[in-house]
């Protein structure tokens, strides 16, 4: 009988999946912030024309100076990378055995 038929194993897997979902969701939030930061920097550095959202995005990014904006962007990307790395490691640890057992 597959371990996935065991109610306790399924509960543990459900808990692990909930953790993975939240970690990936937060990584996506960070990537969204990074995208906004890139837009702000592009506007601030003259790569694009002015946009209506520029003031709002600048407030979110605190990028009055390009160097500060690049630092904030770096910090956001580091956060996203760490979250994705943790999620990837956990997914391999949790999901590979479950898939292998069923396969």
C-alpha cells in the first residue's frame, strides 16, 4: 500500500503543500515588487516616458536616487531568490518521495 493512502502521511503532505504554497506566494509578491522597482528605475533613469503611477511607485520604492533604488531592487531580488530556493529544497524533500512511491 502506498504511503499516500495513510491519513497521517496525507495530513503531513497537506501541511507541507500549504507551506510551499505560502513560500512561493511570498516569492511572487517579492518578484512583483522587483518588477515595480524596475519600472521606477526605468522611469527615473529616463529609459521610459513619465507614467501616471510614477509618484506612487517612487513612494513604494523610496528611490529618490538611482543608487538607493538599485539597492532596494537587489534586496527584493535576494528575498525572492531565498524564498524560491527554500521552496525548491523543501519540494524536492517532500514531493519526490511521494511521487516515487506512487510511480
